[in-house]
C-alpha cells in the first residue's frame, strides 16, 4: 500500500471513529453490561423477590384456567406466553395481548404464585433497569434508533477493516510495542494493541450488529425484489421457524392437556430447558401450543415442538439445523450473545467490551492530540468536540452508574420506566456541561476527564458496597438469587476498577505532560 493511500485511509479511519464514537460508546457500555441481562433482573429485584419454590407447585392448567376466567379477548394468532417456574424463577410468568372493540392492542404481564396459583403483585415493569440497558444497546431509546445503530455498526465494520489495513504491515513486529514516553505514543500503542487483540470479538460484533439492526431493511429489499413483497414466503424459504396459524372453532376443550404436553416434553428432552410455552387459541379444540426448548452450551441451542391442545398429540418439531440459512443466523446470534459458553465466556466478552470502550476513547484522544497541535484549528470547534467526546465516553459510564443507583435507591413507588431513562440522559447532559466548562484549556479538559472517570468509579462501587452492608446486617437475598447478585456486583466492581485505573493513568500522563511543557519553556527561555 503506497503512502498516499495509507494516509487517506488513516484520515478516513480517524474521522469515522470521531463521528460514530459517541453512539458506539453507549452501544458497547450498555451491551457489555447487558451480557448479564437476566442476572441484572434478579439483582434489581432481590429486595422484593418472591419466596423460593416449594416441593409442590400448581399445574400449568390451573394458571391457564385463571387467565381464561378473566375473559380477555385474545386473538387466536397472538398466543399466550407462559414461562414455567424454575429454581431461579419461582413463579409462573405469563404475557399476552388483548384486542379491544376499537381494534387497539393492550399488553398484559401477569405473575402467579407457583405454590398457590394466586396472582402476585410482583410486576416485572418495576424492575426496568435490565430492559433499559438492552434497549439503549439496540436502539438508544430513540425513534428509528434500531436503524441508527445498524448504520453505526456498519461504519464500525468499515473501521475494523480499515484499521487492519493500517497496521497490517507492522502487525507482527510492533504488536508488543507499548511506549510510555509521550501521551500520543501511549494512546497509539494502546489503541493498536487492544484493537488487534480484540479483533475476532470486534469483527463478530460489527458483523452481527449489522445483521440484527439492518435485517428488516435487507429482508424488505430482498423480499420485494424476489418474492414481490411476500415476506412470510421469504422467511419460509430461508427455513426460519414459523408460528402456528390457527383460528377459533368455537368448541372449547379442557386445559388439562397442557399438563400432559409439559410432562411429555420433559421426558423426551431431558437435556433441554423449557424456555417457554406459547398457547395459540387457548381453550379451543383448534388450539396449538409451541414449546421452545434450549440446549445448554450449544451454538444452535433452540428447538421448537408444536402440540395439539385437543389431544396432546405432537404435530411437528423444528430445529434450525434443518435449514442452512436459519442455522447460520442462529450461530451468529449465539456468537453475539455468548450464551453457549456460560458465565466464563460472558465475563470474557465483558472484559473485551471494556477493552473496546478503551479503544474508542484512545482513538478520540489521538485525534484531539493531533488537532491541538494544529494552530489553524478553530479553538471553539475543538473545544466542542472535546466536550462531546468526554460526555459521550466517560459521561456514558457515569450515566450507567447513575441508572444502577437509581434502580437500587429510588422509592419503589416511582415509575422506573420514566425515572431511569431520564436519569441516564440527565447524567450525560451534566457531564457535557462539566466538559464544556473545562474544554477551552488543554490541561483543564484532562483534569475534567480524570474527575469524571473517578466519579464513575465511585458511583459504580456504591451498589456493591451497599449490598455487602445489607448482608452484614442480615438482609441477605434469597438463595436462588445469590449467584446473580454476586455476578452483577462483581461486574460493577470491575467497571469501577476500569474507570479508576484509567483515571489514575490519565492523571499520571497529564502530570508528565505538564512537566514536559514546563521543561520545554525553560529550555527555550
């Protein structure tokens, strides 16, 4: 590659990184923490969680009968989702959608005591933290956010490829190089080292991010071009699982067959976990139930089986391995979420995600270092870029930490779906104001970065220490929640350590830079 091409590629890499860095930081921070999404739900609800399971639980037919007595108007093709009690979920979780006379659809989520079958006051919407972080990861909680994140991940994929081309010539000879003499060298070598080390991780995440967030656009284009707009035909041809399509016959049947179906599935698939049952035309002789099974530590973990509610007979069985397209999509999904590797792989993904956050931050610092030495650069424009970089990097860390604190300490009567997003974006806004106030002076903006990183470290450590104090005073979580609480608190302490180490490093390098500047001025004079 000639020098001109390499120079143009480096400029494109730097500018693309600067443009997408803010959104990318939110995606990576929230995505890394969302690896523990289900653990966070238990962490969030530990002081309000239901009692553990007893030896005897009510049959699933009892729960279906209780839903039926409420006389909801549930369309046959929408289904009633039921998650059965497990050791880590000691209650029946149900979700369904009703239709009003005006054609409006209303979502319902009901939880039932597994021991008595009574409706629980426990509401999953009261524990919104996990869902909010995941929604920030995939859509930024913005209109058309999914498409925005899709475009950003596409540009990130371009950056990964361009970064490989930039360092390819010196990839082996300079891999272990990490100079400590100048800030620019530290940022450059750290950026290259983390970028190359995490290359398989960033490549997979960029690829799967585009696949998830822009799949609807690709499906629509391909569907209209080849299948003349018939998207269901496209999905069927690709071999993806299709839900049952049934209609009410008007002839009721007993829900007791659901107990037989559940027992049959447990006997036929002893190595699988029953993720959910989805009842279509519940209580009708045309009704069918889809049972979704998960095989642990498998790249293609999901199996779907469909039974008739009339006589509990098996209708069909589906596994993604039956279709190459569906199997490829499932494998890429498993690689993205890391479910097949258990907790160990999730922590590896988590640490790599924090490494990518460092990658984004050092890339922006490299750009700023270069522009600060350019006398023709507009000071006001550079100050604004500094402030935005700081607010959307360290500010994102502060915002996530504030969300955890809000979930833990805010009064339970406050609506979490309104509180937590407001808290998140207000924290980023305050970080931006703090950065703008310190952005005109080179030394001040570095001090502001150190201050924000140390503030984030303190904020992330608050909840783990609070939970530890509660345990010391005898307020321990239920045994079935203990592992999840420990995992999430360990993850929070790891982020706190990451922020503290980065802040301490920045403080040391800023001090060294100041000493160099004083020495240089003295020698000139």
